[in-house]
C-alpha cells in the first residue's frame, strides 16, 4: 500500500484523547489525527520520532495524520499506528489472490453485517461464504505480538459473532496484522484482556480460523509480509 500524502517528520509530545495527539513540527506544536483507539503506551513516548501524512479535506480539523512511530537509536524500526491500514492490506492481498487460506472465493464484500457487528469482509464463491475480521496489532514484546493492548469489548463481540457464523454453517476467520517487522509469533494479551483471550481460544475450538501476518513499513509504503505462527497458550505456558 503506497502512502499517497506528503510525509513530514515530527516529534511526539502527548496524546490528547483517543483520536488526537500533540506533536512538535518544525518548532511549533501541531494537533494531529491518530486513527487508533489502542493505548500504544510503549510506542507513544514524549520525544519519539513520528511520521505524519498530510491530509486535506473540508471537514477535517487537522492537516495531518500520525501514521508511523520510529523506534531504535536512529529511528530505523518503523511501526505503522494507523488502525485503518490492516484491512486495506488484506483487501489488496485478497484481490491479488495472495492469501492461500482464502483461495477459491470469487467475490469480496466489505463491511459485512453479522448479528450486531459489522465485520471487515464477506467472501463468497462456489456456494461458500466466509466472514472475515481483521485486527490491527502494534504491541510486540520480546518478539511476540500481543493483542489487544487495551480491553476490547468490541473485539470480544466480533469473536462471538464469528462463532455464531460457524454455528450457522458459514466459514469464519480472523486475521491479525502486526504493523511492524519484529514479531515471530502472536498471542492473546491475557494480562490486558483475559476475556478476549478466553473468547479467542473458544473461537478456535468452534472452528474459527485464526491467522497472523507481519508487515514491512517504510516512509513511503506499507506491505503485508509473511504469515507468522499464532500461539494460544497462556502466559504461564509460554514461560
């Protein structure tokens, strides 16, 4: 996925609310849009380098989106923090037929209603239907991606809807997209939201497919990388 807007370098100052932050841009303070309701406390540290994308529209209150946080001594490790990106990456991959687990579906419908939820995709083909939800992951500790980084009632509801879809004879899947390159596996973040971990394990038992993919992030492009393993063991089992 190409980043189309002009990229500006800035320094993170503070988070103002769920969807806005304050940065220093060329010596001045600037309020920017942050399309991610997760906590991201490990990433959003004062003084940390960030990348902004210029975005102009009549209804906007800001001129910039905060899209990338740079980690490392030289800012060489980049993390995409725009929660809209993973669904776009999966959509592009589905169009290319680049996701082997979803081969055989000829039609892709976005924002499909299921129960009380709206999921990212409904795939169809040859009398088969698959509801697919995509989750954005930014938290990685010691090489292990963890989701969620804040309690997620909405995420738990999505899992319950996917389980119900399986009961009704549909296929159902959830894809976690880790928006960085340094994860070797993904696990539920039981410490943060034990109910989500419980529901995710129940979803697997009920036949919901669970996948995870990494990402390659650069200032001009974000791409879906290789599939990585999903481990549903509890924290004490991981050690």
